[in-house]
C-alpha cells in the first residue's frame, strides 16, 4: 500500500536514538525519549492560499528534519510506525557539516 499525504502534511520516519551516552553509559528503554529527528518519507503537494494558488512545500522526500517533541500523529503504514505532521511542525532541515560548510 502506497501512502501520499494531502495538502501541507508530511510522512516522517523517526531516526533511532543511540543506546549509549557519549560517556558510554547504556540508556534503558524506559528512560529513552522518542527522537525528535526523522527522515521525510513523503510529502503532500502543499497548502493553498485563499486565491487557490499553491504554496510549495519547503521539504521533500529524503530530507533529514528536526521536529517538536509533541509534533505529529503516530500511524502504521505497511507495518512500520511513522509520523504524519503538518509542515509547520517541522523546525528545520538537518544538513551534513561538509555540505553546509561548502555552501
């Protein structure tokens, strides 16, 4: 089953967090917070102005993003836990350091 979000909604796959801290301590599952990073799986076409003009999306499939802690609705698509959220819930796009330095 393929899924395409409508309007200004985005389908996101959470990026798994580390099981250890930088100091090497193992974090138990009960103490882990859900990650606020994800990868965009699919996007809608965008919102529309009152005039009917399309406002294009600022993100696209494959973008690594940062979103708010309470953003989105958890859904299951093809047996996989994903989030669907409005584009406005996305705080920013995460880029590689090398790519950002070159820009």
